[in-house]
C-alpha cells in the first residue's frame, strides 16, 4: 500500500472526490503523520486567499530558490584552498606528534657489525707487505 500523499491526493480529498478506500487511506495518513495534516491545513489556507494554487506554488518555489542562493554566498562558504591547507597542516601536525611521542621513545637498534674478520687481516697483511714490495726484485 502506498504510504505517501501527493498534492493531488490532498486536493482530491479536500474537494471530496475520493472513493471509500482512497479516502480512508488519506484520513489514516493524516492521523498518523502530522506533516500531512499540516500540509492539508496549509492547502486550505492557500485556497482561502485570492491567488490560484498554481501561482502560489510558483511563488513558493521562487522564494525557496532565492533563499538557497542567498545562503550560498561567498562569505559563508570556505574556499577549497583553505580547507585543503587546513587538512595538510593537521596531517603534518599529527605526523610530528607521532614522531615525537612514539618513535622517539623507541630508539632504533643498531645492527651488529657482521663483517668478516678476514678482510681486516688482509688489510693488516697488505700494510705490512707494502715496505717489502718496494724492495722486490724483478
């Protein structure tokens, strides 16, 4: 069952053009949802004025569009560069805090020097043989 009312449903209900089950559905929705009751009261108030309903709806749409455009001025909206700059600064601040408080407390371990000892011995032998090479016979 359709649980939504349209403007045409409310106008037909107010004019008495609905049959039994359709009228019952509209009355049930009016009792259950205060929004629909307010909409029906507003429709009745609009019809008591001299202007036609379609013209009133057009006026309401125009007024709504004006309010939307008035609220979206440059004063109220942040330019994109301010938002991105703020996000970048917050990211850098978070990284700096992480480095200061987390990484600084856990110093990195130095790797042990696993160089083979033979290279040290060869250098030592080469340094001792250098004077001998100067006297070598060819």
